[in-house]
């Protein structure tokens, strides 16, 4: 019998706690497949955030740190400076990275820390119950913007990838989505490129992955995928925002 | 090695390097800036890493990452910056990681002043951030003592897998004194850290974490921490100065204790049987030694650069058997030995004290 599909070694056998229809599971798998394919599972140290992915340390089958809200890039900096030969990644949501952790991500990027950040953007605070995030779309309803985000009161969504792409210390910045198989394949390619850039010591790398939150958006999983395509992608266009050319390191 | 004249902050930095510290993450704040400035130059010379973070919060989280990865690591700051670090400190305590945190205290509250203070005593010895945890707190009074305690600070951190705080003040950081360092050649043997995240090669993976969603497990973790803090009781350090026959015992730590010591000598010159008890570890607090030093005392007087913090622990540890008085200056003002002498005379003249 030929095995055509199996669990990546870089994932534990723990059952995840994610809601039905949430795309965290796909993103976890992509990261784990990339670590397996690059053969770096035993050389990798991950940092999990506060938010829905707080228990990522139970799911990634590598050495892990659990960080305070928003501080994962600082924790990863400490790890990478001690172990410059190891692969260090953070896995963070948009509440964690774009709100309370805005300073840490910007300065990790500015220092050109040779780490990889997987930035899962679902335009909402998931774990705490659907509150507005810096990435919440104008007009999008959340529990703390019950009439929808009003730009006159709550301002505008932050485009993290575009912002970080302007920073010299960054080597590879891309925004991907996982709403269909084609995009999942592209997402994996971007994640792999980011880790390859890190292994080559080229600078800070980040892949922003647009993700669904059926529970807090109030849609079915299928409707959520459509909502992401119709509403999020126009505000958060997909694509590589920055890639350091060969020889420009 | 011969004595050298050195500023407190710089001597502390050199002592940390000689104690095997190879990683420092910090952020500028007065009056401790000479620590990061010294280490920015010194650590690369020994293959170490100095990194100026974007904030105190980032710096302490870098310490969390580095400590969890097995490094001998330190950060330093002063009062308002230490407040910012409290989030990271409680995570470090919860995850049981070793590191050294220096607080060269200044006047508070708020932005306060940049002059010396001791108003972070409570913050240092009672935990400081959220949750039930303790730091080991060392309070040197001279630059020599600061240097002598650095190796111990890192060793205690490793032994107990716990953050250790050096609680200094702006005077200690800024003044210069003659100081002798341990020989640089002395090799520092670091404890094996099998729990550190170094890449899970040929072993089970390690997780550095302070989250316990199961309340039964978190309570067990807290009980484990408390037993550890109780075990620390044997680490107490203190100095007695002329307390053998003292009818009036002064209690102070750090720079205040030096003022108090001078006042003791002035009082003795006037025939007053005064003495000084100086705790060197503030947590664990040297309770039995304090009681012994005060057993024949009619009065106890704490001397502080605060509005009265150490005094609470002195009363508590003397079990309210002796009247304990307080004299302090705050806001960056420093008690003078004359003013302390006046307090000594006042209480000495009042006769045998009533229990409060």
C-alpha cells in the first residue's frame, strides 16, 4: 500500500481546539509540511502567541515558547540571538501582532531579525469573543463595534504587510490566503520561501495569511470563505510585497 | 587583581561579564544608562550579544526568550522601566526561567525624578506583577558588594530557576568607588539546562510556558512555586554593625544603610548604644537574624529613601514585639546622617518603648 497523505512529523498528534471551519488548522499544517520538507524539525524553535493560536505549542512538534500578547517577535529575538543557527518562527494573529504587538513586529523587522513570522489575519479578535481588531474592515460588525467599524470613530484597518515591506530590514513579505486549494498551494510556497530566506540568513520574513473566523463573523464555514474573497481581499490584496533580490543582502 | 576606581553601573556590567553573562537586552533610562553603555562595548569582546530593544517590555521579553533558550542573561532598568518590565517578569517567574534583573531605583511615583530612591521595595519583594510569585532580591550597599554579589545572583537564578533582582539605587549606580574584581580567568561552569529550547534533537521537545488552562494543574504549579520560595529561606544574607549591645537598632538596605551606619557612629560617640541591621537579601528576608539583632533593643528605626516600605516588613518580621519607627526621605532626597542622628536621639531619650 502506498501512503499518499499523512500527518507531518512537525505536527503533534494532539487534537486541535479550533472551531469548525476555522483555517488555523490548514495554516498549521502548511507550516509543519514546510519544516518537514526543509528537514529542520529538530532545529526549529517556535513561539506561540496569545489569541486563538495560544495552544500552538501543543500542536507544533518542535521546541516552543509561549509568549505574552504581542511579544512573540521580542521573544523570538532573544531565542535567535542565543541560537543564530536555529530556525525560529512566531505564529501570531492580527489582534496579537497588529494591536498590542505593533511595536515588537515593526522593530523585529527593522533590526532584520532572521526569523519568520506567520501572521494569521482574520480581521477580528477571535479568542476573546469577536472584538474589533486593527485589521477589522470598515463597516464590519464586531462585538465592540456593534454597528460596524466606523472610520470616523475607530479609524481604518492596518495593512501590515505593505507597511513592513517598506522597512529595509525585511527580506521577504507576502500576503496569501487559504480559501481554496489553489491559494493553499500558493500559501505553502510563500511559507516555504520565507523559511528558505531565514535559513539563508537574508533578513526578516513574514507571511500574512488571510483566514476565516466563522464563529465570530457569524457565517457558516462556506459563507466565510466567500466573505473573505468578497470583502477581505479587496482591502488586503494578495501577493509578494517584498522579496530581496539575490545579491542585495 | 588590584583595586580600580569605577562607577557603580560600569562595575556591575563588568562583574556580570565575569559571572558568565553573555546576553543583555535593555532600554535607556536614567540613572542606569552606564550599564547598557558599558555592555554594548564589553559583551562583543567576549563573544556575547548586547541588544538595545525598542522598549523595556520588548527587552524583558527578549530576556524571556534568551533565558528559555538556556542563556545566562541580564537586563537592567530604573523604576518606571521596571514597572514596564513587570509583565515579562511574571511570565519568567511563571515559566521558571533564570535571569538577573537590575533596578537602579529612582524617585517615584509616575515619572518621578532621576535622583536616587528606594520606593520600589514593595514592587521588588512582593512579586511586582500579577499572580503569586517572588523574586530573589539582593540589595548591595557598596560597589564592591555589588560586584561580589553578581556571580551569586546568576548562580541563584540557575539553582532556583527563578528571576533574581539586584535592587540598587541611583547613588550606587552613579558613584565611584575602589573595587576589586574576581579574576577573569576563573571559568564559569554553567548548570546544565535540559529544559531549554535548543532544538529537539535526540530528545523530547521542550516547551517554555506559563499557561495552565486546567485550574487543578495551575494550583499545583502555584503550590510547587511556593515550596520553592520557602526553600529559598536558607539563602538569607545580612550584616550586623554594632548590634551586640544595641538598645536602638537601625534597619536599612543599600545606600540608606550607609547613611544609617554613619549615624550609628555619631550616636555611639555620644554614648548612645545604637547599631545597624542591614538585610542584604530582601527576599528571602533575614527574619531570625533581625530578631537576634533586636533582642535587647528598646526601639527599632528604619532608614529609607521612601515614605515607609521596609518598615512594614521589619514590624512584621519582629512580630510587633518591639516598637518600630520610620525615618525616610523621598522623591530623590537622601537622608543625612545628622537627620538620622536626631531621630536616634529622639527615640533613645524616650526610654523603653511601648509596643505598638
